[in-house]
C-alpha cells in the first residue's frame, strides 16, 4: 500500500513537471531590447523663438512650423506641392490665383478650416508679405473652400510666398485683434515654452493626415553648434542641423558624425543659398571693373571650397545660379572666371596697379593696393575661407586686412557702404532665387543694394511679373549675362542643409525651403 502511494506521488510530480515544461514552451520569453520606446523626440536648435505668432515669432522657419501649415509646400526638389490647398490655377494674365481648399480640416481647437480663415491669416499682419501685398488688390472668398488672390499685376513668386505663409485660426487672437495663443491645423499642438531653454509640442490626435506617432516634440535651445553635435552623440537630443532655428552644424563636426554607427546623416541642397564676396563697386579700387575681374581670376574657388567645406558644399564655378538646385536656370553660354592668377596680374597692371618698389604689394600714384574684408563670425568656416582669399590675393599683389565683426555690425557697415569686400550669406527663405536677387541687387529696394545697375533692376522687376516659365528663364539668362560681365562679387559656394539624426528616429525626411526641416515630423516614429 505504502509502495503504491509512493508511485502515485511520483507520477503526480512527473505530471506537474511535464505540464510546467509544456506551459513554458507555450510562453515566449521576452526578447532583449523589446521594451517599448517613448514616442518622443528632442531636436537641438541654436536660437529661441521671438514669440508665438506664426509669422514674426518664428524666425528661420522653426520651431512652431509643426503647429501651423500653409496652403502649399516645397518638396525636396523645390517643386510646389499641395498641402491645405488641394489644387490651384492662375489666370492667363497672371493676375488671379485661385486656390481650392481641402474640406473637413479642423484647427486644434475644433474651429473649421475654410476660405475665410485663409483670408484672415493673410490680412492679419500684411506687412509680413511686403512684395505680395504691393501687388494685391483683394483676397476674395467666393465660397467656403475657394480663395482668390486678385492682383494689380502678375506676380510669379506667389506660390513661393504662399508656401511660407502660415494659416492660423481666428480664435488665436482676442476681440481687439491681439495675438493670444498659437492655434493651427498642424500635426502638433503648443504645450510649453520655457524661454531660452525649450519649446514643447504635443501631438494633434485629430490631424487630418492621420494621428502622429510621436506623442511629443521638444525643441531644445543649444546655441553652440559643437555642443549640439555632442548632445546628439550622447543621446541628449535626437536630431539637429538645418538652417531652420539656426541649427546649422559646424562643417568640422560632420565627418565625425558620419562615422558614428548610431547616427544617420540626411542632406540635400534644399535652399538656393549663395555664399559670396561682395565688392563695393562705388569706391576704389572696386569701382574699376578690371580690378573686380582680377579678384575673380585670382581666387581658386574649387580648391578653397574642397579644402574648407568639403562635400557639404558645391562650388559656384559658373555664377550664382550654378547651384545644384538651380542648374535648370543656368545660362550655359557663359564661362565666368576660371582660376588664372596670371590673368589677374595682367588686369591689375592694365588698371595701373604695379609693384614699383618690389615689396610684393601693388601701388598706383603713390597709394598701395590695400583693402578691408569684412565678415561676421557666423561659423568657424568663414574665417578660414577669408584667410585663403587673403593669401591668394596677396599672391597677385593685393594687401587684404580681415575685419571680423558681429552680424548686426556687418549689416550696418553694408548699409552705410563702409567696406571694400564683405562676406555675404544667402537670403534663401524659399526656392525662388528672385528673393536673393531682389535683396542684394534691386537699386530701388529702399535699403542699400550691393550693385546699382538700372538694367539689372528692370530685369529683377520682370522676374516678379513674368509668369510664363520660358519667358522667365530668358530673364534669368539676361541677369546672369550682366552679372558675369560686371562682376559685382565673387560667387563662391552653396552649402547643403545637413541634418544629423539618431538612427532610432524613423521616417525623417527633409523638404524644401527654410520651412522644410520639420514637415515630415507627422509621420516620424521611434524604433530600435
């Protein structure tokens, strides 16, 4: 009997053990690293916002753009694509632009998106759209989902202007018309702003293209570019780079980031930004065309760009429109000024500048060929660029003194005309180069221009009013002919937008223009 009980007990134990093994086989052990990651992203930027208004509060295209959307947008190839407007057309005379809006979109507070709010957004602070409003007769809303911009003359860059014009709800202002809170249609809603530290956005679950996967986006303000790069490497932030929010990385940090196994580099020529040397053509020595051409010939642009900014930039060997993103506008019949120091020396001699005392610096009528080169310490690369220019011009007998100032001081010197040479960066908020040409070369702009030429000013005006693409291309060709012949400056390079991203960040894409840095955040998610 006792033996039978022992056998029964043993059987029970065996059954329990087998059952446990079977149960264990049915339950998969948790995989290592399978814990769910927080769907949050931290983006490093270099400058705080000025306020919460969509137009004046967010310089450099960040970081409130995920709150507000525009009627159209620029893609990575700088082509216009629909956004809040699903389609549009322009009248034959170029004076009426009609936008057909998407139906069913709501603002963050539930207010409907329609034609009346588009009209409200453009009329709220019209001074933000100076060029457009100079040509605007009225904004008409024939029905709830149609908006017409009626102009007094044709205006070719209208779509570009509209691509950077955020639409906000009328509920964003109080009864007196003063702005009170950010309310847009975008994938993220405003949550918190700690001045000088961070801006926090949270997802808009009712976003019209689908609820974002990210729960929150934090823009962390880190003014120093190298500190931002280090913060990415230590995983303090998840993404940084791009001109938006002054988030540009230093060129010296990019090769190291490329080698990091956990970091991905996203880059593209998504803005037509020109880095160039402006010559003061209104006073000697650069009032002399031969001296200006000599400077152009004396500078080895290809070697300089390769050695200083490397693969993050493209040299402009055939003028300002030889950028990768504007090659379709390039006048191929022009040769510009290939590096040739002997030619530079010949031109200087023809202009009367000769080294009469053998000290290596040319002189004329007892005066040495000395000039001052003004630049701001915007990035570590600029002093390196100017030092190379300084050395190459010395090789042909020109003494160049470098003067490094703050950016604001540089602008004052520009407006007063108190410079000989000046390092200038691009004005490139959107993909139409008329913006840059108008800023620097339109003689009636109201602020000092870099080179006064009435024919050039007339052609820039035509760029704004010529809607037909073939006719407009011919205007671009004529502008390049004048700029090549008159050499108002030396066009050096265009740099790419470079964004460094932790590889856990999926689906990030860069779109065009200053506002294209964060347009893809609505579909970004975090995954190991």
